[in-house]
């Protein structure tokens, strides 16, 4: 935590006794707290000074601890400390990956910057201070999208402070949100995707590659595909689980979470032929490995498709890092693992599959999300519009 600012305090006498009068705030309103120094009027200056420092320091320690316990700090808490408090309050309502992302931002750049300005509190911070913070982040060479992530979490935290009555206005309402960089995802051609599927057949992450490129699944969704959710006769799969990593006792652990990114992410999809063929091959291989390795085989992840030869779940970070090495090994053009999802979408759109169908397959919360990301690939819709206009004028010329 950042070093807490000292609370304003003074020595005052009352009925012959000396007190430390400490200025605090509760729910944004000033409040004077009296604490006895245990001395009578006329005590020596050194005695008063020593007792005063001890009493005020003790009260300040209790004050900040109480704020942390209550989770609803006063308006004079430093920005970084408030954000730490807010994050712990919000944690039960955040997905694991979201919490880890927020934690990294708050204990990274936010801490680094605001610890240099301990006098900036929830109440005192102004839009100009916020803009200076954003300028500082930009100066490190990041994109506008990165700064937007900070804007979102800080705006949300201060909105909670407003709801709690800690502040009268949210200063982030008066700060212009940075303009988002236009997204341009990379993607493979059909020929490149076919080559990738073929080259990776013997690789540990082959199942994840086929699920991402053949069905447009996110990395966490691909790793979360379970045999119990697959209907091999109907050739469908229910996506209701994702694999994420978390940190416990300083160690990274793998977690299976039955909580998707949004309601539309929980979906049942038909299984395309290349994915079905992969599943059939993987099922046979897993059964063979269970017999071959016996007690050495990890049975914890028996219900999952994306496991290694010993039955261990493949780690999400390993998929990302190994995918890059795999492409280099076979001389394939470099793209990110997540770009396999974009490849899937671009192929469908270029084959004139309606945007709403693509959106449903990808599990986007709204069709506008799909449109914003892939509208530049929706050639069929643009061409249809042009053809309509062309047809009108052709008729007019006859």
C-alpha cells in the first residue's frame, strides 16, 4: 500500500485536560475526533509533543485499517489505496481473468504513478490529474486500447465511490475516453489453415488448433471442451466450461470454470468435419495412453479433449507460446493463436455466411460486436447493396 498521508491534527485543552483533535472525514463530511493525551494543562512541551505524536499515529493506524475492513473508504484516502479497496470489494463479482487483469493494472502502472502523488485522494483528484496519468501511460509507448482499459477500471471504481456517497461527482465523467484503435486482426487464407491443420497433427496442441481454427473458439473455450458435452451422434458440442490459470500461494494453478464470458458464450454448436475427425482420433489416442501409462496417467482431466500424453491439461500460456514456435518450425506465416478465431470468421464471411450466423457461432454478446470487428470482411453484404443500386439503374436505362 502507498504511504498514507498524515491526518490534520492539533492539541486542544478541555476542562483542564489535553487532547489531540484529529480532522477526518466520514462519507465525505468533515468530522473532528478527540483523543486524550493523558496529560493536564501545563505539561512540558516535550511531554505534550511525545504524547501527541503517539496518540495521533495510533489513531491513524486504526483509521486506515478500519477503512480497509469496511471496504468503504472516506474521501481522503489516496487513489491507489482506494482502488485496492475497491478491487477486493468487487472481486466476488469478477471472473478470475478479469480480476487478475485489474489486479495487474492497479498494482502496476497505477501504483507506480500515484505513489508519487500521495496527496491525490479520491476527493481531490481532478480531470487534469487523470489526463496527466493517461499521458504518462501513453508515453510508455502503449496503444490507445491499453489506456482505455485503465479508463474503464478507474471510471468504474470512482462510480462506486459516487454510489457510496464518498464523492459528489465522478471526475472520470469529465474526462474524454481515449479513442479506440481500429482493430485489424490477422488471419490465414483457407490454404494456410488447411496446411496448419495438417502440419500440426502430431503436435500436443493440435486439438486446440483445430477447435480454434475450425470452430472459432477462444483459447479458454477450446481447452474447456469436454467429452461429456459432446454428442458424437448428433455431432454437436455444448460450450459451458473454460480453462483459466490462477495464482494460489505463489504458484500458478489450472482451473476449470463453468462461467463463460457472457450469456451468449454458453452455446451449443454443430461440429464441422475436420473437428469431428480430430475428436475421433484424440479419443482413440487418449484411451490408448490410459492403458499404456496406467498409474502414471493423470485421470483428473479425463473429461477434457485438450490433454497431453500423460493426461495433464495443457496450460493456456503453453498453447500461446508453443503455437508461435510451431509456426516457425514449419515455416508458416506468423499469426497469434487468437487469430485462428479471426481466420474462422473471415472465411465464413467471405463465403457469404450471414453476419448474424457468424456472430452466433463466435458467441458474441451482440451482432454489433461482430460487425465492428469484421465488417471490413463482410464483402457479401457490401456487394449485395451495390448490386441493388446497380439493378435499379439498369432498369432505368431500358
